[in-house]
């Protein structure tokens, strides 16, 4: 009886853990999609990225992980899948910005520890296109708020 109980609990835990979606697994699962363009910042390129924009230059010194992925001309099914996966991931994050207007949806979601933001997910969705940027590190809340206010974070990864 104990063995059956242990097996049942193990199966439940396995199923729950295997369905967990993270931004890392999202990136890994989609980086080879035919209509996706992706970028992950290797440590040795960190200094070069500082010159992309003033906003990113302010932040990049505190970045442990930087990933961006964009999808062009998504099918209806792919569009729904991307939106559902990102909504599933960001449900454990705090929304700093969420704007839905003129057919464009923008969200900036963060994970905090005390007064420091540890992770940022920026998502822009317009028509059949998606752009996602992920930052992990130690960020000042003011810097992230300024980045979120620009609403032009798509240009940071392109």
C-alpha cells in the first residue's frame, strides 16, 4: 500500500514539474522555429552590447543572462501558443506595464527580491508578430521603469 502511494505521489510530482514552463525552456523550444530570430548574449559579448542603446548600456552591467527572440508572420495557432506560453510563464511575475491599444500589446513583467529586480520579461505583440526580451541579474527598479516607459524595447534586441 505504501509503495502504491509513493508511486502515485511520484507520478503527480513528475507531471506537475514537467509541465512547468520557464523563459529558458520557452527560448530553447522556439529558437529554431522557422519564423524566429533569436539572440542570447554570451559573456564575452557583454561589453559590445553596451553600445546598442543608452537604456541597454545602463542595464547591461548588471545582466547575468540576456535573451531575445522575435517571431514574424505567426500562424493563428503559433500566435495563440506563444501567447499562452508567455502568459503561463509570467503568471509568477509582477506586471509593471501592460498596455493593450491599437492592436498592439505590450507587457513588462518582473520578479523582485526586496528592492532589487532579479528578472525582467518584456513582450510586444502586434498583429502576427511577437518580440520577447529576457533579462536576469540585479536591476534598480528605476532603471527598469525608465526602460518600460520608452515602450520601444523592441529596438534593443534588433
